[in-house]
């Protein structure tokens, strides 16, 4: 049995869709118990099941609640052996470190001898390099806390998610600006490649221990290169709006984030700009993140901005 957290989120939704497609391809319509290779049962933990499409609700087991709630998480993990794990970005959380702890602590109760044995979690590049990096430091600390549990763990180490640009659709369309951090090469990846890697690992019971899985897209592009490609794909002139820590912090405060979340996000941007852990020092990983930036712009960004 595989437990999927955040099944309504960008990454979790795609993980779930891919798992369901594999299971339906394997001929199973109802949740099956046990067994690898696509015939595995799927259980989701979700705050509001009505947010799941009907076709999903009909084909998975649903536990209502948050995975920060020990009771709900325990119920979701009953009899399960693997889990897709994601701590949701929550700008209203009063504390960044506290937010990650609030999700990671209940996990202790459901791992170990009698519970989930393999966890595939979403994290970030930057281990061993990022210092005082706000949200990034908290995410890396989460991995280390999970690694100390009696469980096998793969941390999907994402760089800048291209889907961040979807939140800029109006800025791009109406102001002709693309806001990006970084100096030199900025590593990025598509959430579809994160989900595909998660699914591959969730269906593989041969791995053990704790390892990072870097997910750096195939292109060596600077923010300026990325803006040029977005402009070519959209067929309109665009300019780069560099993002620094202070600007990002102020923007998040203006949008209603808590003081600590805005500070943590600002520290993350400053660290990203100054420490380069989303930069060229991280080799591209085209085997696991094959989607090129231009392809992503054509298939995902263009319809979102112009459609
Ligand atoms: N952005 C980047 O560049 C970047 C880079 C590296 C790593 N990351 C990591 O990537 C992940 C981003 O994931 P994503 O894009 O899939 O996020 P997302 O689209 O925001 O989805 C998060 C989901 O979590 C659910 N949720 C929110 N608060 C919750 C709570 N208190 N309890 C339970 N569920 C809750 C929400 O669903 P409901 O509202 O339906 O409950 C939402 O669908 C984060 O872990 C982030 O740290 C991001």
C-alpha cells in the first residue's frame, strides 16, 4: 500500500495520477492490497476529499485529515509500506522551522518496525552548501530528521521549480517582466519530472538507507537566457526582474505571509543568490529530469499565460 500526501497539490496530484494510470494499465480498478508493479493499493490523506476528482476518489482509499495530524497520519499509514511525503508551502505558518517540525514529528509515530518502511520525500538541492537559507535549511533539516528514523528514505532534491513561473502569469502578460533569482546558471526542473522520479522510486523496493536524488533539468541557462526563451515562446518582449532576499521578503509580507515565513523566504533567496547551490556546481541530471526549459514553456507556461 502506497500513501500519497498532498494529493491535490502540484506534485502530489501528478504522483497520484501516474500511480493510478499504472495501476489501471495493470488491470486493477479497485484499490488492491499489496504487491508491486502497478497493482499496489493507493491511499491518500487529504484535508478535503471533495477537492479530489471523482475518478480519483473512486479508485483510491481516502483518509480525511492533514498529515500534520498524528491521528490522521496514523490511520493513513495503517498497513502501508511506502509513502510519498511533501511538506506543503504555508506562508501563514507562524514559524518556518516549527512548520516543518509539525509535519515531521507525527511521521516518527508511523515509521519503523510496524509501519511505513520506505519514504520518498520532496526536498531541495543545497545539502552541505546552503547556510542560513531559511526554508531551504528547514527542508534539509527535515530530511536529516527522517534519515534518523527507522526507515529507508530518498530525498528528491529539487532546484527552482519552473511552476513558480505560473504564479507570475499576470506579471509576464501585463508588465512584460519575469522575476527570477540567481547569478549565472540557474538549475530548474518541471514538477512532472519530480513526480515521475517519485513514482519510479515508490514502485521500486530494492533501495535502502538514505540518499539524495538531485533533480536538475537538462539546460545550462542563466535567468537572462530563461527570459529570452520565454519571450521567444510567447512572441513578446520581456525583461528580467532580478529577485533578491529583501524584495522577496517584502513581497511575501505584502501578500499576508507571517513575519517568520517572509524572513525564511527572504533568507532562502539571499542564500540562493550568494551561495550558488542552485547553480552550475550542481551537474544537470537529464536522465531523471529530461524536460527542457523551452519544451516546458511551450507545453505549460504558454497556455497559462496566453490561454
Ligand atoms: N518552489 C520551489 O522552487 C521549490 C524548490 C525546491 C523544493 N520545493 C518544495 O516543493 C514542494 C512544493 O510542492 P507543491 O508545488 O506540490 O505544493 P502545492 O501545489 O502548494 O501543494 C501543497 C498541497 O498541500 C496541501 N496542504 C496545504 N496545507 C496543508 C496542511 N496544513 N495539511 C495538509 N495538507 C496541506 C494543499 O492541499 P489542500 O488545500 O487541498 O489541503 C496543497 O494542495 C514543497 O515541499 C517545497 O518545499 C519547492
